[in-house]
C-alpha cells in the first residue's frame, strides 16, 4: 500500500491537475522498485484509486472554473454599456441625427441639414457597440431607399425596450432631449458650483434616461410656448428647457424625477407637476395658473 499512502499524503497541497499527474508518475516509479508481489497487487488497486481521484479532481476543477467564467461574464454584462446601431439610411439627415442622438451614438459630422438624405453610415446597422461610439453620415440630395425608421417610431421603440431609470439625483445633471433636437442638453444641478445654470451640449444621451410621451389635456397648447423645469425637493425650480409639441403631445427624454410642465400664451399660463419615473406615456391635465 506504499503507493496509496504516498498519494493520500500528498493530495492535499496539490493545487492543479498538472501537479497531481506528476505526483502519480513519481508514485508509479517508486512502486516499480518494489519486488514483493503483494505490493504489485496493491499497486493496481492504488492505480484504480488514483484514476478515481483524478476524475473527481478534474470534474471539480472544471466546474469551478466554468462557474467563475460564467460569473465574470454575467458581471461584465451588467456593467458594460452598449447600444444597438440603428439603420438611418434613407432618412432625412436632420431626423437621422435625432435618432442617433437618442440611440446613444456620437454623430461626428452633424449638419442640421433638412434638405438632404442619408445615403451611407459608417457603423453597420444592428451591430452592438459601446455607447458614445462615433458614427459619420454621408448625405445626398436624393433618397436612395425607404427609411426603416421615423423619429417617432424609433422613440417609441426605445420607450418600449427601456427598462430601469436613473433618478436625477444620481445623474447630478438635468439631462434633456425632446423631439426636434439633434443634441442632448444638460444643466449642472449644483447651485453652489454653477449658480447661473448654464446648459451645455452632450454628444449623446447617457444610459438610464426615461423616454416619455407627454399627452396634454385641458387646453389646446398648439400655439403656446412649452417649458419643462426640474423641481427641487424644496419646491423651487430653476431654468427650464423649451420643447415642441405636435397634436397636443410631446416626446422627451429625462432622468427620473419630479418636473414642472408650463404652457405659456399671451393671455395666461398653465402648469402641472408630473413625476416621470419610467419610460411610458403620461397624460397631463394642465391647470390654469392664478393671475
């Protein structure tokens, strides 16, 4: 039983399969020098036991390493921020730039051109890329194909697909986009560092925004100036952003939070607080302010 005892004494400090195999070969060499027939029989038994030990060790080794790989992959999938490249070929250039802004891509050659159409894009549609990846568009005067998307359709796709939202306190900026904008705007909410609340441009929309369709009732807002303000917990508001409406509705992207919506006409103003906490449709009953 010299070989078996040798293996059992040495198995514990072994850390990988390679060490174990080397140890077994050394054991066989030591047993080979033994002349006694009983030792030879023990050698056979020990070899069977060794094979069993190897099997158990290898299975355990593989299982643990596969599990670690799966855990690392799952963890990476939670942290990596990627987006799917939309196909904007055939779209009006101005609308294509809006779609790309809310998709999370950086349009390197923005033009705001409304009389041309996208004929080529540098990123292949439907591939997965990191948020903020640069894309360039080639434009032409002729529409070479029927576009896959409109701004409204793509916005509603994001509204349906988007899960989870960052609160405005987590983002620390009032980040804002509405239909008609080819850039995303942001205001630093830290009053002490930025008392003038100057808005800045962002190259693309960050992860975690709420894609919200606002449907207004109670008043016709078609000829009114519309603004949205972030409402602080002390009920104060700072500089807001104007937004466009069509058929008494609007499409905006903002972090989750409480906002003041205000409609202004020559005769009066209407307003309403609204809590936007997810990507969804919101019906807002505007109320006339006291004069």
